[in-house]
């Protein structure tokens, strides 16, 4: 096998990672990107029992093709954000029997000892993207479909007439115990969730946000709610603030600039052991990275004296 063939095989394996993850794999992060042996995108994060968990889609598009090929999600955990463990593949798009593929953006949240995974997939029989819910007794899974049907389908939202406006779910449980689901593309939506976390508890309502494209993320610090989101295209991350989760939301501007070599921008914002972190993806992998072969990164997030968020400084050194 000559040198060019070996390189081609390596690139193909890096892109597609054809070998399923069947056991824990531990590695030490060497700056950004955090994961260097496979492509990972659309990160979400959860803090539980002294560990941080990052959930990400697995970009599997072989070069030189340029399209989204995402069939499964990955989960990584760390107690110090330096040494990480990738756990066996916890969920695939086809684990939802009513879905036909596309493991797009998602988020996991804990309630009453169970872990609920809200995930974007393509529906088999209802045209367009849908949001499903999986559940597990462990943050690393395995997860299984909690409903046997989609929570949100494209025919439930009619403000826009695109088939991909029901994507990128983010879930937040407020101090009073009420859970909320936010999601959307072009138009941002939100709805209350019942305590069982698998049913809506009221109507779907629009959220008024300037420059909104997709990827909403809700978090709270002190008395302020923060709604960050991907904006325009190529995407930057912008954000808005409110004293009420129901709004109105005051637009505050850009939080994260264009993520190098990547058209999309998708964030998770989390506090871990007293520090705030901005978790995102870019196209900066050394081997054929780009908009369809993305890599998760982590940098610090800081707040100003007025509680606004300071613009993220993306680094190759990471944390």
C-alpha cells in the first residue's frame, strides 16, 4: 500500500468512523478541537454529579462530499474538562422507530432521576423534521424512545412553510419546576412541558427574536434568562435577555463570531465548578474539517458587571 493510499484510508476512517463505539475510550484534550479522532457537531451539555457530559452529533460525511451525514449521537464525560471519556454510542436516529434518519441537534436534561434526550430526526411518514424524546436511567445511556411517537412534527407549526423549522430543541426547567421546550429554524418556538417531560402542556407559541436562524439555547444566571441562537448565514451566535422566560426578549447582539471554516454555529452554555463555558463547533479539524465535518470546541464565557455576556474569544488553546 503506497503512501497516498494510506492517507486516503485514514481520511475516510476519520470522517466516517465506521467502527461503532462499543467501550469507553479515554483521552486527554489537547486544546481545540477537543475531540480529534472523529468529527462531532451540535454540542449540548449537562452537569450531573460532579461531571460534565457533552452530547454531540457524529458527522460522518466522507470527503470530498459536502452534505450532512449524521446517523448517531456521541456522549463524552469529564470531571475536570481535561481528561475525557467517550462512552458507547448512546442513541441513533433509527432508535426512534417512526424516524428514518438524520441525527441532528439535540439536548439531554435530568428530571427525577431520569435523563430525557430531545432530538431532531427526519420523520418516516410526516414530511419534514421532527423532535423525539428518548429516556434513560443514566446520563450515558443507553437511551430508548420514551413515547413511541414524535413530540413535535412539521404539521404542528405553520408560521413558516419550510420542512426544517422543527429542529434544534433546547429544554430548561425553571426554579418553580416548570419545564420549557424551545426550538426552531427561521422562527423560534416554545411550549411548556408536563412534569413527565414527554408531553406538551399548552400551546406552541412563537418567540420574537431579530436575526434568528436556529440553534436556540436557554440558560439562567441570577435573575436573568439568556436565549442564545445561531444568526443569519454563515452563522454567528447572538443572544437576548429577559427577566421572564415568557419574554419579552431584549436583543443584545453577537456573542460568538463566525466559527472558522464552518457555515453553522451551535452552542451550549453551562456552569461547571464555578466557571462558565461556551461549547461550540467549528470546521477546524486538521484533516478535512469543514461545514460537514465539524469538531466540538470549548472556551471560557464571561459576564460583564451589567450581567450581559462578553463576546466569546475562540482559541486553539481551549481551556
